[in-house]
C-alpha cells in the first residue's frame, strides 16, 4: 500500500513514515512543506511531496496522485493563533479530503482530537475551543463523504517511548498516549478494512495494538 502522510514532518508523522518504511510491505509518501525537510525522508527511502496546506486543493491533489491511502496528521500546533487553526486544522483537513475525492483515493485516516463533541467545544478553555471546533468540523466534513474513513481520537500526546500497548474504544477515560504508539495504531489502522467507517478514542493501555484494534 502506498500511503500519503500529511504532516509527515510532525512528531507523529516522522514516526509513522519510519514505521511504514520498516514494514517492508508499504511505501510512504511524505507530504512536507519545506525542501530542507526532505533529507530525513530520503534517508528512509520514502517519496516526498512538497505541498503547503494553505495552498489549493489542486496542489494537494498532485500529492495524492498515485497513493492508495491518506493519513492526515498535520496541525498548526500550539504556537500559532486561531487564524492558523482555521487554515490548517480545519481548512487544510477539508482540502485534503476534497483532494482525495478529486483523485479517487478512498481510504482516509484522520488524526482528530480526543473529544470532538459539541460539549467538548463548549467545555474547552477559551484558548483551546477554536482548535476543538476546527477538529469537530473537519471530522464532520469527512463523515459526510463516501470516503473509507477511520477517525482516530488520541488522548494527550507525549514523547515517552512507545510500549506498543494501548486502550481503544468509542469512549475511554481521558489519558495520555506516546506519539510512537499513535503512529503504530495509525499504521495498523490504515491497512485494516474492518475499521472503515469507525471512530475511536485512544490512550495508553495494556493491550497490544493489533489485539486492541480487533476489539473495535
Ligand atoms: P506536530 O509535531 O505539530 O506536527 C504537525 C505537522 O503539521 C508539522 O509537520 C507541520 O509542518 C505540519 N503543518 C503545519 N502547517 C502546515 C502547512 N501549512 N502545510 C503543511 N504542513 C503543515 O504535531 P503532532 O504532535 O505530531 O500531532 C499531530 C496531530 O495530532 C495533529 O493533528 C494534532 O492536532 C493531533 N492531536 C494532538 C494532541 C496533543 O496532545 N498535542 C492530542 C490529540 C490529537 P512543519 O514541520 O513544517 O512545521
């Protein structure tokens, strides 16, 4: 499977591209926005596509050409304001979904926020609510397509070493999860047709990734 990783230069993205390349059965195409970011991916033997999510759907569609699946793990991050939250976390995600539709790539895995319910938007602190709202509407956009989607809702991300053990369900208690383990779950998800049309929360746990995903 040829997998486009959108947000490949991010912390989850870099782990994911590495795991895809190490899998021996899949090939990553890393969507990044700066030329100087290319070398890491070339060293892994991954293809790259230089595209800024603030560009057009057609630009993103060029990166989508030739892949079998897309994982969206981009984000504007905590150091920019609500303007970039709208442009990347919401519109960047929507444009990627539209690019997938345009090119005819059906499989789409979205890295969402832990809770994108309307209540979560209302309950979030002022500084966080635009982000949750952006993620809510990006999820809604995806749900209203006929793409083969899976929406992954990870808890608070950490840079602890992954354990390969997780807890997944439609609803789990709020918790944290190492980015390495999120990347493992994303790889196991994108290749798993039984997860099409599903969404689940993800935190650290006691169950091996493959077994945990079988419970969904
Ligand atoms: P990250 O390290 O901040 O990576 C985000 C990536 O998005 C970066 O590589 C960044 O590119 C890319 N990006 C930003 N603007 C872009 C643009 N205009 N065009 C193309 N790419 C752009 O994030 P992470 O820690 O890996 O997290 C990934 C995902 O998890 C995000 O969707 C986030 O919302 C979600 N999430 C986070 C948490 C949390 O606790 N932090 C919890 C649940 C879900 P550059 O490298 O060029 O800057």
